[in-house]
C-alpha cells in the first residue's frame, strides 16, 4: 500500500500562495474601455483639454486639424482691444464710431444707425455677450484703419503668442474660406487671454448686460451650468458647426476646454461638461476611451486608443457651404 500522508499546515500555505500567484498572473490589469459620445461628424470634430496649471494636454482629438473658428475669432479681436486699453491708446470711455460697413454686417448685432458710436466698455460686453458682428467690425476698423489691416494684425499677434496654424481674415468670424484655426491654437488663445489680461477676464463670465436701457442676453449657456466655469466664448457658422472655448477654474484646478464642430449648442455643452468631468476624475485619467461620432452606426467599429491623440487628425477643412 502506498505511503500517503496529509499535507502539513506549512505545505498548505505554500500551495495557497502558489495558487494566488498563478491566478494573479492570469488576470489582466488593463483598464476597462469607456465610450465617449461625440456630438459631431468625425470630419468636423476637434477638441482639446489643457490643464492650465501644468500645461499638460489631458485630452485631444484632431487638435491640430484645420477648422473654421466662427465667432471664436472675436477672442483675438478682444485680445487686441485689451492691448489697446493697456497701452493707453483707448480708455473704457472712448467712443468707437460704427461705420456703414460695420452696421451692414449680418446678425447677430446690436443694430446701429448712421453716425452712431459705442464706448469701449460696452463694445467689449457686446462682443463677449451678444457676439455682435457690427461691433466687432467697428472695433477692427477703429484699431486697424480697415478691417483687412486689422485682420493682418490679428494673424501677426496669433504668431507672437504661439498660434502657428491660424489665419484671420476678418474681426467677426463671419464666413471666409481663408480664415482657419485649430483647437490647439484656440486653447493657446484662451490661456493667453487669462494670463495676459487677468484684470479684464471677468468680461467673459458675463451672461447679459444693459445697453441703451435694454437687457441684452448672451449665448454661452455653460455659464451657471457647471460650477467653476467662468467663460469664455461660443461660435457658430454652418461650415464650422457649434464651437466653444470654455474656462474651468475651481478647487485648485484650471482647465481650458475647446470643442469644435458640434451638431447643436445643447449637444456641444453636454460634451464640454463630460470632458470636464473626465478631466477631473482620477479614475478616468488612464482609461482607454473610444469615441462614438454622430451619424456613426452603433454596430460600426469604434476607433479608439489611449488618449490624447485619437483619431488621426484631418488635414483639410470641410467645404464651406453657401450662407
């Protein structure tokens, strides 16, 4: 009869330890995938989230692909107006004449009559809150001598602050097939506005203002929707879709979020909120995120990789529809 012995307590412990090591070796430690709905077609979408405190890119998709800025253009118009304030060229009480050309611009606008003017303080509020095209053109003509010359000044300033892929053709962001930017450049401009002009950045958090006894309401519904959001600018033309640059500043975290090409303002805002939550969540920081673009069949394969850098950027602008 074979000599059979029950294992000793020590042998039991060793066997249990070996089993744990084996199980651990067979268990994947890769983080789970998450799916992020994108409210835009892939050829129009671009986005980036930057930690303003560290300069680290937390999320980016097609961030260097050319896109139309729409009214995000007015951020640079305001940058140059703030510079004029700082240099003493203008004061907040300076009256800016509204030319016939400026008054003819399509809405949105404040609607001026021949010979009227607007003070600089009201002009800033009109551009931030109302995104007034007539006021933006009036500012450009006043500071540049003509809107074309002002657009050249805008492009030159863009290069100076690190916006290497942006060309401005007008002060308002109205359609021009030669005017283009990138999500990364718009993030650079958003960061520069706060860093260069902290004393003026409060304008971007205003959701309405009084002008000639009338309350003028704004377009940026992110203000008051997410705690910590304090600006800065929305934009839309048909060719671009719905764009936004958003500043988040709360609890020791400061983010700049850019979303371009969304199908609607509501969906764009939902997406910005999701990106803020994702960027603030330590559990999602290393999660493999896959994108589900608008109009993409649910059964289609999801493009995905560890973000940032997904998917490969589009190099060409989508066609500019007639307005």
